[in-house]
C-alpha cells in the first residue's frame, strides 16, 4: 500500500466540495460576503490541491495549460465587453442600464455578469502562475 | 490626566498596528535574503489594511450587508478599497517571486550582500 | 486584544527563523490570524479574501519559489541596529500622526457619516443587492474593479514572460541566453 493513501482519499473527498463552495461564494455574492475574487482564489486553491496530491501530469490533463492561459484574457474581455456594449449603444462606459429593461434589474444582472468575468480571470491567472513556477523546475 | 489616559486607551489598537507595521518594515530593510524581504513586504501590506479598516468599525454595528433586523452598519468604503489592495498585493508578490527565481538562475544566490559584490565585480571587469 | 498579541509573536518568529519553509508556514498562520482580526472588525468580505489569498495562493507561490531556489537563509552579516533605529523612529512619527484620529468605534466621525452612509442607504433601492460591498465594487466603483482585473492580467502575463520555457524551443531559449 502506498504511503499517500490517506492524502489521496481525503483529497478526492474534498476537492468537489471546495469547487462547490467556490461556486456558492460566487453566486451568493449578492446576498452574503463573497464575489468574484474570493471565488476565483478558492477555485484556484482546489486546482493546487489536485496538482499537489495527484501529480502535475494528471492535473495538466484536467486543466490544460492553454485553458488556464486563455481564461486570463477571456475574463478581462467579459468585463470590458459589457462596458463597451454600453458605449456602443450610446450610453456611458460600464453603465448597465441599456442592457436590460428595468433599471434596477439591469444593475443586478450587470453585477452578475461582471463578477463572472472576474471569476474566470482570477482563476485563470492564479493557475497559470502556478503552472509557470512548477513547470520551470522540471526541464 | 484623564485626557491623556483616555487618548491612550482609544488609540491603543492603532499603535499596536503601527508596531506590527514597523516589524514588517524592519524585515524589509534589515534582511538580505530576497524571499524574506518579500514576506516582510506582505506583512507590511496586511498591517496597512488593518490600519485602514479600523476607523470604519462602529461599535454595536454589523457587517455592511443590509437586512431588516439591523440598523447600524460598518462603513463599506474601506472594505472595497482593501479588497482591491489585497489582490494587487498578491499580484506584486507573484512578480517579485518570479524575478527572484530568475536572479537565482542567473547569479546562483539570493542574498543581496553577495549579489552586490558579484555585480560590482562584473562592472569592474568591463 | 489577544489576537494582535498572537500576530506579534508570529511576526517575531518570521524575523528570527532562518529555515524558509518554516517561515512560509508562519506566514500562512499570520494570514489566518489577520483574517480573524478583520472579522472582529466587521469586515467579512475582506476577511474571506485575506484568508483565501494569504493562506492559500501566497503560501503556494512561496513554496513554488522555494522549490526553484534554496531554502536556508544565510546567517546575518550586518548589524541590526541601523534598521531597528529606522523602524523605531518611523513608528514614533506615525504614532504622533495618529494622535488626532477619532477614537475606535465611534459612529459620528467624518469617516462614517459621509459617502459611506449614503451608499448604505441607497444600495438596496437602486440595485436590489443586499451586499453593499459587492454593489459598490461592481456598480458604483466598477471602473476601479476593471483596473484591478487588468492588474491581475498584467501580473499573469509578467510571470509567464519571466518563467515560461518555450516547449520545443532550445533555439530561442539559448539565443536568449547568448544575448545576456
């Protein structure tokens, strides 16, 4: 029996809950402490745990390097994109009112979309930085 | 004397925060290992966040999430500022560590005293 | 405040311990205690971020950097008197600066009765979001949050530029070293 059985079993139990908690923190950012940055860092921590316990090769199959590096600019594009859409429609930059019908609703859903962009960008950035550090030592 | 004792009791937690900040500053200035300097910078930054958050707390208030049963809330503006500052801090820590790794690969050491001597020797050899 | 005393003890540990693995673990403990203090100061958003970022990502990045460099600090060579004097003098100047700050926890200070109070009153009517911090971060001060996401983006690009090895690229990597 290998020596890391306890680590592997516990990690297999924990990682889905950590990812679920990250999504909970993201989507309940309107009603409880949370939001994009916290959720992005917690999701990145789940990926780090997977890489540490199961090895870097299996982690690179689950979260490829290209996906992590692409997520960095996709998140910024989502955020800046909602601002630019408002600019194109004739309103101010990052004004959420032209996107939806009711002005109060527009703020609510505008915050939702923007926090989603923040989540994607922060998770991608943290995982890409981690890969950069660890892959440097291997070659 | 009541004024002086009163002032000390009221400002006591600001002064402890400043003491922690000075310990972080001492690590940055005195230590020559680069990774310890970066850790000292992170310690300094977190004590600055504490100094910003302290005036926003209201005794008898609660976290700034509006609900029907609460009336007094803590000031939300320092929270927003510090949230941004924490993320910028970790970004600068990541860049600092990447630079440290490259310096180690180029010169073989991360102690600033040795590095200064090596760079001076290179400059004199030119 | 017992938490702040614990934080001071951990910081003294960071100063004196020379094995950098131990210093990294102490830094994780420091972050966790700092998050607890922020929770006591009624800032749950900030406490969550500080705990996740400080004890999570920062510790892993420090371990990654220690993996690539060495993990023992050289013994100190310079005298610690001048930096200690600088720290003490700066601390005294700062303490003199905070003499006129309002007392801890009062509600009628200029800090707490200006814009912050207006945000608390207006947020639920204008955005239907109870969490004032998220609303201010994403709507009222959304431009600053865009700047913050761009800072994260720039940091990721910077680290990738410094540390990424090109895949098949022994040509480009070695020509980069010949340029130095």
